[in-house]
C-alpha cells in the first residue's frame, strides 16, 4: 500500500490544490491512503481534500486547528475523511502507523512501542530517522515556510510504501544541489512548473540562484 503524508497547510490552498490535483499523476503505484499531521487551519481545507480525492483520508489535529467544531461538521460530509483527534493508531496491512502533530510525542512513540511508522509535523522541517525497527517521519510543510529559520522553503509531502518501507519526498534537490529558496512559481498548460530559487544570503557569501523547470509528477527537474 502506498501512503501520501502531508502536514502544516496553514491555509495555503494554492500549494495544497496543486498536490491534490496531481495525485493520480504521481509515478509509481496509486495512492491508496492519505494521512495529514495537523495544522490545516481553516475548516475549508478539510472540504478541499474531501472533494478532491476518493481514497481514505486520516487527519490528526494540530495546535493551529482552532475551529474544530466546524472541521468536524465538514469532515462528516465525506465518508472517506476521518478526523482521528490528537492521535492516530492504525494498521495498514502489516504496517502499524502512529500519527500526532508534535515531534516529542512522535519520537517517544517510536521508541519500542511496536510501530512501523511514526508521523508528525509542527516544526515544518522534513525529517526521516530510523529508531530501532520504527521509521520516524516528518513530511515537511505544505505551507513552505520554516518558522525557526524564518525562511521560505519548497513545500513538501512524502510518499511511503508499506511493503518496501521506501520513503520519497518530491523535489528537495536538483541533481546534487539543494533547493534553498524557491519562489515565483508558474505552471504551464501541461502541469509542469517554472520557478526561481533565490537561495540564501549570509554575512560572507550567498547561494547561486537560478530558474528551474519541473514536471508535476515528480519525475524530472
């Protein structure tokens, strides 16, 4: 089974809709389940995912999901959208998955509790770590901003294969070069995207910048 994992939308519908619109175009086996790790923020984000996909969706709450009553009402309109509350503990085949919004809670759950995969969000930093037999995973943020570093970064989500244990994160690098400050995205008629990478400026040096083109299915940049 292939899972799509995302977190921290923070009302950035343009980024989120681009992901949802291209789920069927992603290379490899089809997505069978979607898991959200919190901070969707406005209730209309729940409606967007409910309308865009038909596969099961499992969502845990984040600290910025304030109107939980309205989120619950909207989720109830879609049989395939499941609000799990603060925690999710589910088995997908032989893969036991835990999800929560906060890094310390997910890391504690990953330590000797029999989970295959522990998921979290909150800090907006994509992260993969093996703890014993458990994979600890943060998919990064759909928002595309890292508050601690006070910098815009490329929005990310992760794909996880429950049979192989393989994790994929789309477009963090072009070849060996890490994308540092993507901006000014424009989509063509085929769904491909042109964007700039402004890089970062430091006290004594700065990154070389450029203009990039990438396919929406994650196969080419």
